[in-house]
C-alpha cells in the first residue's frame, strides 16, 4: 500500500469524514462508523486503505485504543472487518445492543406520526439489522 495515498484520500474527502476521539455515547460511535462506510461506498479503496483512513481520523482516546489493537493484531494484515469488529466491541457495549434490541421489540407507533415511527424503526434496525433480514421481518 502506498502510505502517501492515505493523506491524499483523506484530503479529497475531508468534508465527509469527521474525527473520532472516542466516546462514551455509542450513538456517536455508530454515526461515525456509518459515515465512514457510506463514504467508502463511493471510493475505490482497498480493505487496507479503509483501515488506514479510519485510523487516520482517530484522535485522543481512540488513538490509544487503536494502538492497543494494532499490538493485538500483530503482524497480521488488518482487514476492514477486523477493524470494524474491534471498534464495535469497544464502542457498542453488549448492554447497549441488548437495550436497543429490546426497544425495537417493544416499538409501537402509539401517537407518533408514520414518519416519526419510521425514523425510530430505522434508527433501531440500524443497530440490530439481524432482526429484519427478510421483508416479512420488516413487516
């Protein structure tokens, strides 16, 4: 991989990526990760470049977390899937995921408008997509 390419890629998409400093709020981490993956959908970059671009946008506590994981991964080639899994384990605690799953299972439209209900439905399914893998599950 051409290491000089990472800062060039980062500059070319600077309006799409934000810095991630580490956050106790899983929604902030989730949003950052979703924005990254959305942007990657428009780019022609390798798995390794995705990891490097994500790492390039880490700051503060998140850099410390990533440095530790690089030691854990060792000399192995770090794939995007490995980065994403490690990131989710760190910033989406099991208690958060279980609580969102329960929120989804208990979701009712109630006095919300259809748009409000749909927005909440989408927000929750974004965290637990395995609950709506089929069209009949979404219904």
